[in-house]
């Protein structure tokens, strides 16, 4: 497949077992790329969210856990922020973690809790049903 990039024609060859897709397609096959979905307002979550296998949700939160469906959704984190300096060293502030991720592994339903706030002072828990489609 040929594409034009910055005035140059580029030949794009998908890896074996993968296919090229338009990211705006609504129907997705099992070998397509997942989406990185950032949830900025945890307090305004809907009661359920429909995802595709391979999607990764990232929440600005201090923690979370999978109530049910741990074989459907995997929790990653929580994570502390970090940046790489000009000298190649990683710098992280002291404090509570600020991100947690959930990876949609396979089709099914899962219930997750997302914890926002500081565990030493006040925290809130938001519960979300994740419906994962293939």
C-alpha cells in the first residue's frame, strides 16, 4: 500500500497477521490496533463503557482494582509521574500516584473501581462496568 507523507511516497507493508485499517472504522477485526483512551474526569464516568479488545484506558487516579472479570480486563499501575531530564535521569516527585490503566484483554464484561483522591486524606471510588467487544 502506498501513502504520501510530507510530499514523499511511502510504501507501507503490514506485518504478517495484521491488516491496515482506517482508525475511524466502526467495525474492527481481531488484529487491529487498540486505542489509548484517556479519561480526564473520573467523577463524570457513565455507568458503563463499551470498548474493543486491545483498548487501554488511562485514568488520572491514585488507584483501582478489578471487582469482577479479571480475565477480561487487566489493571496496570498505579503509576507515579516521571520525566526524563537532559542528562537521561528519570525524575519523579514525592507524593501519591496519579495514573492507573486498565487493558481490555478479551471480550466480555468486567466491573472496575477507580480511586481518586489521596489515601491519606480523602478519596472517592468510582465504579464502572466495562463491556469489551471483539
